[in-house]
């Protein structure tokens, strides 16, 4: 059942567990996320990136998420969030259609511009009682990894400054903050890490809930320590993609004469559901619905 995201995240912060925020772009992924939440009796956040919106169309994707959440997921709290909205128009569109939360990601811009855009998004969203997430620091992706390996950039220069984070939140009035503490978008096993000392400093200075991006590939122990140190929301995308791909390759290989899309895709949907269930257990949100 769709509920205000404040209800989900505030309870997680108070209960010292984390809520998983899982990316979707179609029906199958959405079904996997919601079915897992129902089975685990867990609150969950379903999120879409700008590229997912372009792929599936905003109205269509929003209808899929809300319909599945309010039917199959009617017994668990579910919120819908925009992940990494880098353009104000996309943020506005998601606010207007009824998302529970939007991420105004101006982290790649200079600090003053990030403050300005994040504050503007918060002002727009709060009129409709919608939460806003902002981002401070730089969370690397594939392209950033190349620059990191060649020495063009230094990871320490990309991390969130705790004192600047405190000032940023005061100036923007955002509701959640995504921080850069060493994680990387994508799956780079052996490279991902969380600077737990830095994370604790940020949490001690910032009163709003903290969001961890780039979590795919982290160990269960690292997740649990980050949650203990104050993370309330954890974003997961790549893990589901990898589970989908592995199961899909098996389906096609084992049944080359199979032509029913439902039978081809169902093993992938089930594989993604198992991955979401695993994350929910690690995050501690099971039986918290």
C-alpha cells in the first residue's frame, strides 16, 4: 500500500534498521520487489531513475508501481521515489504525478548551485507534502572508476564533508541526504567500501536520515555496520540486474524452443525477488511492516 515516505523512513531511523530502496523500470522488477516485501513483511521503497522513466514512460511506470503496490502489496507500506533526478523538469514531473519522494541530484555541480537547486526542489515538493533527497559529495560510477584508477581523481576529494553537510541541510531544508563515503555505483567487488568513521561524523552532525548509494557488492557485515552507524535507507539496483541476467541466460539456454515471454521471464522475476528478500534480511526491515 502506498504511504507517505516519512512514515517508512522515520520508523526505520527510530528503529535503527534500514529500508531498501530498489530500482525498477518495468513490471517484472516491480513484481519482484513488492512480492519480496510482502513475503518478508517489510516496508520498501520502489524507485525509478530518469533513464527508467525514458524507457517506460512516466505515466506508464507510475501506474505499474502504484497498481502493484496497492494490490499485491496492499498489506505492506510502500513508497515511490525518484532516484538521481539531475534535471529540474524530471523532478517537477515526478512531484506533479504523485511520487512520495524525489532526489534532486546536483552533486556534480558546484556547492552553491547544489544548494540552490536542492532548496528549490524542496520548496516545490513540500507544498505537496513530498519529501526531497539531495546529494553531497561524489559517488562514482563506471566512468569515475576509470579516472580513479588512472589517478585523475582522488577518492578523498570526493567524500562528503561532515561540517559542510550540516550547513547544506540547514540551507536547503531537504528531508534525506545521500552521502559519499566510499561506495561506487555498479558492482566492483573488492573495491567498494564504507568509511565508517566518516559516516559516523556525518550522522552525528546531520539530523535528517542518511541514504547510502552504490551499495551493490558490499558485504553483509559492511551493510550492518553502516546501519549501526546511522544509515536509514540503502539503494540497490545492480544486484537485481545481475540476478535477472543470470536467470534469463539459464532460461534461454535450457529452453531454446520456449516462446512464451511469461515463462521466459518468470525465473528472472523469481531470482530478483530472492535477491530483494536477501537484502531485506540484511537491512533488518523484515517483520517491520
